[in-house]
C-alpha cells in the first residue's frame, strides 16, 4: 500500500545534496519513511533522476551535481595545466569534506583576477566527468588584501620589540627599532613580514599604527581591520554628502499634519522610521485599524551610481559595536538629512496599511511624502506612559498618538498569533562600557511591548513592500529565510528522541510545529536546551532576487524596506518602489536590476562579516574584563558540545569559553551527536548542551577573545545516551579500550 506521503523530486534532490554521507537508496527510503510499494517507486524515481543527469552514483552512494550557492565568494589559489584559474569557496562547512574546486572564467569586462584574489562568481555544476566540480564566471573582483598581520607591539625585558598577533594561529614576530614606524609599546599595529629565519622568530616591520590598545574603541578596531570593514569615508563621498541639499515638496504628498512619532533606543543618533495609527471608520471594517509607517527617503539623496551609492554598497550595512558604530552612510546623511527629527520637515516614503479586527491586512498603499515628526521617544519612555507614568513629552500625545498605537498593536498581535511565526525565547545581552572603553556591566534589557509594537509594524511594512513590487512585476531583493534542511530536521528528530519527544517525518516542518515543541518544554529544566537546539536547526537568512519566503516569520514574501540608512537592501527596495509606482526619477535603474544577483551576494556577505566582527569584539571585551578573575569560579551553561570538549557560556556576561575533553576526568568520554552530549563509557554519566554547571576560569587570552575553563561540576546520568551507546558495537570497543591499563585516555 502506498503511504500518506511521497517526496517530490526536489525533496529527494535536496536530501541527497544535504546528506552526502547518507545517500544510499536504503537511507533515502528510511529518511522519508518509505516502505513496500513506495520503495519500488523510489527506485524508479532515482533511476529517472540519474538518466536526466541530475544524480550521479558512485558505488552505493548518490550525489547531486551542485552544492555551492549559485553566487559565491571564492578565493583563487592556483592554475590548471592550461593556465586557467582555480578557486575554492571562501566559506565551506567541513562536514561536507574537502571544499569543491571551481574552474573560473574571467568577466567580460573589468580587471582580470589572479592567484590570491577574492572574487564574487556565479557557479555552475561542471559537465565534465573529471576535473573541477564547478565552473564559475567572475562577477566582481574584490580589492586585494595586503599581506598584513594585525598585532600589538610588546617590549621584552631585554629591550627588544615583538608583535603579539591578534590571531592565535599566527606566530610572534620581532621588530627592529628602525622598523617601528613611530609605534610605541602597547600600540595596535599592522605589520608585514620582511624575512624569516631558519631558527627563531620571523622579522617584521610596522606599516601602520592603528592606536593604543588602552585607548577607547581599540578593541572594535581589531575586528574592523581583521575583517576589512571600510570605516573611513573617501573624500569624494564626504564631499557629495556635504553638498546634498534638503529635498523639497516637488512630487510629494503633504503628511506634515499627521502626528507621526519616532520610538527608538534611548541612545539612538538617527531616526529612520516613524509610526501613526488610528481606528478605521469604514463601516465595513468594524474594529479595524489603519497603520502608517514612514521611512526616511534615503533614495532622494543617495542616487544610483553616485560616490555615496558605491560606498554604501561596498559597506553593505552599518556595523554596531559596543563602543562605536561604523555607519553605511556619512553622518550628514544618516544623522541629519535622513533623520526624522522632531518638528523638522523630512522627506519620507510612507505606507498606509488597513487591518481587519482579526489583524489581517486588507489593503495598503505607498506614498512619497513630506512629514514632520510630532515627538521623539525612547522605548522605555513610551512604555512608561502607557503604564501610567507619562512625562512632559508623552503626556500631550498620550491620547492622540500612543493609545491609538497600542490599540493597533493589539489588533496586529491577533494576526501574528494566527500566523504563528517562530517564537524562540533567547534573551539578548547588552554591554555597557565605562568612559575608557572597558566593560562596566552586562545587562539583559527588558523586552517591552513598545519593542514588539515597532517590530510588528516594521514587519508588516516590509511585507507590503514585497507584495507591491511583486504585483508590479518589479525585480527586487527579498529577505529570504529558507526552511530547515532535511539533514537538520533529521538531526533535531534524533535529538528530541533522546528526550522522549517525537517529531513527525514526511511533511515539511512549519514554524507552528517548532512552537509546539517549545511549548512542551516551557518551564521545564530542558527549556533552554531545546530552544538552543531549535535555533541551531534554522537556516541562515540571506538576500536574494529569488523569493523563497521567510520561514521564521512564516511569510510568503518579505523584503527589507524599513531601514535604508543602515541596510543597502532597503535602499534597493526603496528605489524599486519609486520606479514601479512612478514616484520620481530616482528609482532603480536597468543596470541595477541586471546586477541584483551580484548585489544580493555582496550584501549577504557583508552581513555575515558584520555579525562575525560584532561577535568577536564582544568576546574580546569580555575576555579583557575577566582577565583579572583567573582562578575564580562561575555559574555557566554548556553552549556547545564537540568531540574535543565543551563550550560554556557565562550567562551573566554572555561570553563563551572552552573546556578541553582531556580535563573532564579519567573516564573515556564519547561524543553523542544526537544527544548533544559527552558521556563516560564506563559511568554513563556526562554533560549535555544547556546543562548548568560550575566552572573555574583557568586562562584568558584577551586579544583573541578566548577563555579556558575547568569543569567543577560532577557529570550527571545520561540514560538515553548510555543505553544507545552501550548496546552498540562502538560502545563495546570503547569500553574495552577504556579498561586497558593505559592511564588517561587520549581525548
């Protein structure tokens, strides 16, 4: 009998692509729970896919042609026998084995790349049976990175100078006095190697002094230089920004009488979104509301192809560090002309959205306007007013602006509940600094209704932008978040089984299904563990000209529209709206439309770069803060489990450190990937992801942002892992090895 579910061709291809180590016919059938006649059907389907050239078979394994993203950042490392360029992906997951090789074809125009260059390229599965797995066509040549090492200048006891590299994998270097280039001990510097010795340390010279490590903002400067984040605006960009003139009313609707207000963090320096809400007076929409979201009209000042535009694309987004912001646009634009200041005329692109009483959007319309903010509020200030404690600013607008906003949010919240986006409970931490740039304290800000209100209004505005552009058949950049891969779904299923929880196979998981899992553990001891694993099951959101929907928000179409000051994606969407709705002559150009795939790849890479730099800066700040607390004990939570040891996070600080497996005790510890645990083969006890433990800080490397801990807590029983492992052949072998008189086992 046929089962209730048969995978589609794409389901099968996707599974094989994501599970190269489990791609035999039996494993595929098991993954999709196919039995009986369904297995015969699967065999025929796999044969058809091979006949069509979509699958290859080597021995008993099937493989799909193509595993690189269609647009990838590649590094050129060599040439083939014919002189052609060979490249590998800049980012590659080692779980899929060696990174694939790409045979590159140069772009039809522009400079020719060479060995050592980084390029953005379109990649295609190779048709050849031998040689590189892919061919690629260069879309963009990145600026070549100088062979420089970032480090701190130290002076040894004998008076000699050395460079302590920021990256731990790099070795120290010596610097002669003649090569200091004005650097002083304690300075953060860039150096280049000038010679290497057969014995001893290589010699370097200072090529740039970045500032003292003891100064403010020095820690973020490490990340800025390590990740090559552009942070100094070129002269022509600044000149263009300074020459910009205030936009006038030409071609704009007058929204200045509408009491739009801004609600932002208390320390915000720019204000690019304003909101207003009112009841819908239409008798056909009883209980409905009309929400207006106005966004700074950056496109009026940053024209396609201008120096400002080129620099904004190069940066991709603003980068936010605890001690500074590296903006996408100069302050003249972001903090002045495009900041929706209270009581000042400002150009904006506004969307008016009508919702039913159930929170369902009925209609929307876009308008290019001139507005005037009625008030500038902080989140806590607006929340306090709605909680019965208005101040001199909020009291006059309590009834006219704030209460209608909260009433509209109550309506939109009904729609959100019905939509069921993914609801993860993962508090965010914020580092507060002292005047000298060092850590004062780490806090978890309250999650207020004021935050949720603005967030939901912005989500709906983003949806409206995507819907409008699709309806106009206008090319755009979507914000896409794909569903979790089948491999991650299977991994989650195995993990939940260790907790006695089940996850149905077959039908594609939905955010509602994940929320059901989270609801089962709410308030339980393993709540944090399950939230963490569900988070790691998710795909990474990216930008793309192709719509894949947004899984996490449970939306079919979604585009970033609400922050063109700090995201280039939003600027593209603004231009697309201006062009498709005929709102002006400064819309998206045909040349931009032709480059949307390239632009999406660039800004996705910029976003990943920013996230890595922000994370590393936080790690360095916390490591420096805790450097004086070596040998102190801390309450921690296990944040990662690997074959080599445990990562632990200090909840008070949000910082991670490592515990090597060799320091856990005399038992032979086994890594249980499904349970996210390490457990002893003799005792059956161990440690699991999200366990709360007590640890001692053993070593700190502030420059690298690294900390090493020692486990003080005793391992706990892990019956699920113990049963599954001890019954296995591997478990028997492990116990035999552990019982041999060889001292502490190799970890």
